[in-house]
C-alpha cells in the first residue's frame, strides 16, 4: 500500500466515523418524538419516585420504632409492695403519705392518700399515735 492509498483509506474511515456520529446525534434529536423513548423516560421517573418514596417510608418507620423502643426502655415496670408503719406522735396521714408516695404511679398525692384511707378502712384523715397503717410503695 502506498502513501496515497493509505491517506485515502484514512479519509474514508474519517467520513464513516463522522457519518456515524451524525446519525447518533440525529437519533438523539429525533428520540424525543419516539413513543417508546417517551414511555421509557416516564417509567424511569416513576421508578425513581417509587424508590424515593420507599426509602423515605422506611426511614420514617425505623425512626418511629427507635423512638418507641427508647421510650419503653425508660419506663421499667415497678412492683407494688406493702409495709406497716407505726404512727408516731405528731404524724399525719399527709406526712406519712409523702414518704411513700410515687409520682410516677399516682396522679396526685391526694389520690395516693385516698387509696391508703381505703386500704386502712379510714373514714377521714384522722390517725392516732401508737396505731399501725398499711402503706403501699413501688420498687
């Protein structure tokens, strides 16, 4: 092969390469009118939206689970116990109740005192020194 024929072959190859590039560009330009291409683009967008929604939903549900389990771990189940207390001179039902009252188990001190009155069959808050009271407490 001589020099001229080699240049001719390279020139022909360049023409083929440029024509292939032009055909590729024309295909991309005309693709936006192709129904198959349009459907594929819509399908890709729909899949991306679905994946994004799934990821967000998963993150939300996992964060809710971690929040719920963190709250439940803080509240350790306590057991209710009873003890007997001897009433000393100057003691009142309120002063004794304040020692055993658990704010996490009762809404108010009054509610706890009412329960202790029922437990000890008391008609009112009157107690007498030397007597015994049953008191509930949580541990």
